[in-house]
């Protein structure tokens, strides 16, 4: 009897083992897709299973079964579609915290449709979605038409610096919703976080963060602190690296902040530094744009001693002469580069020469 019982037990265990799921990959009718798009510094990741049309009228025959007001659609197949945002975002103008969300849709015969972002992001389908307790955000959108898409997919379209549209497309229907970010806030907050890590020892990181703020006209006072950190280093001057790049960033920030005395001092320091022709060109143009032709002339003229055949330095010196009221010297420099300037620039060079002769030349952007 004991032997019989043991045999039955072994058989049951064996059968149980046979019934367990295996880990082999098998092609799926609705394969999994993971897509990521970066908006500013915000990563938007969509994970979904992608069914095919296969000759069906999917929006009537398949999705029509979700017209029950108590039942949402998983916006894909198998597990609910999952959408992750690495920072806080706005969905159709409404705020949504950073995180991972289950994405579900209330479909209707008439527009608009309701999109739902659920705290629970790992449901099988939408059958157990509690629309009152599980949903962090609901927004309404109007479906549109699109070119035929055999496989259900998500597209990232209409991208700008701080917004894009995520669009579910299947068959000939598109369900779009806009994702936007507070670009300045998300970027600056991230700078503050990253500059406390390994980047704290990289002068380039402090300079790049300061320069980004300058170019976006945001957070300028703190950006000036970052430029100084790039120059002077951290504790006891550790990782200090004073150079033309970060000193130019500092000068530009001082100009933007109307700190005239400090700007004058920074320009004096810059003029005393060794610099490449490329660096001298950038500094010279900055000085010309800010009505400092004497300093611009000095920078270009000094750089030409080391690089006498550099056409753009002669251009800058010529423009410096022009703004100093020395038209004859300006035209001489401009004429000297007619054959050395890049062919694609020679047409514009001729225009500049004519404007200098007429006394109408202006620095672009001023």
C-alpha cells in the first residue's frame, strides 16, 4: 500500500511538472513592442502588444465589444498598454506625475473618447480596471483618420522642443493625445541633481548647464554660479579649469544680467588668454554684437598674428574696423578674403562689402 501511495505521489508530481509553463520564446499573434521617445530630457516609453487587422473591421468587430460603459479597452492586446514618463508631464494640458501607468480607453460610437492613465500598470486587459479607484488621470480626445496601419502601433508625431503627440494607430483610425513638459523646470531640476554626482568634477558639465540656461534665458543667476564653478572648481579649487570656453560663457551671462563692471573685468581676462582661431572668432562676434568693437578688434588682430591666413578672423577684424568708423581699412580686409572665403559664403561676402560701402551693415540678430 505504501509503495502504491508513493507511486501515485510521484506520478502526480511528474504531471504537475509537465503542466507548468515553460520559458521558451514562441512567436505571438500580437507581439510585444517597446518604444521610447525623449522629449527634452523626459523619456516617454510605451509598452504594448500589437495585434494585426487581418482583414477585420477592427473598430467595429473587435473594439466594438468594448462599447459597454463599464468596460474599457487595454489600448493594445494581452496585458494593458503601459506608458512611462521619467518626469512630470502634462497630458492634454492636465498634470500627471512621473511614473508608470496602465493605459486604457473608453471607446464610444461618438466622440470624444476618454483616455485613462491608471496607477496599476500590470493588469491583464482592462477587465478589472476600477475607473474610480485605479485611474490617476482622465482626458478626452477625438479620434481622427490616418493612413492604413495593419499592425496596431504608437507613433510620436508633431514634435517640438517641449511637446509632442502620442498617437495610437490601427486600421484607419488614429487616437492622438498631446504630451508636454515644463522644459525649463525639468531640465534645470535635472541639472541640479546631476551636478551633485560624478559630473561635479567635470568643468564641461557646469559650463554646459550654464550655457543651456543662457540660451533659454532661464535661471540666469544660478547659471552664473555654475559658470564660476566650472572656472574655479569645487572644494579647495578641486577640478578648476579656467579656459576660453567657460570664461566666454561667464561673459555672456554677465552681459545678459546687465552686470557691466563684472563683464568689463571678464573681457579683460579673456583678452589676455591664449585662444584658438575658432575661439577668437566666437568671442569676437559676441563682442561685436554687444557694441564692443575696440575689444573685438583686439581679439581678432591678436589671433591673426598666430593664424594670419584665417579668413573669418579677417572678416571679424574688417567688421571691427567698420564699427570703429574706419571704412577704408574694413574694405581692405573684406577684399583680401574674396578668394579664400568658402565658395558658398562668397555671395554673402559681396553683400557685406556692399553694405559696408553704403554704411548700412548690421550684425545679424542685433
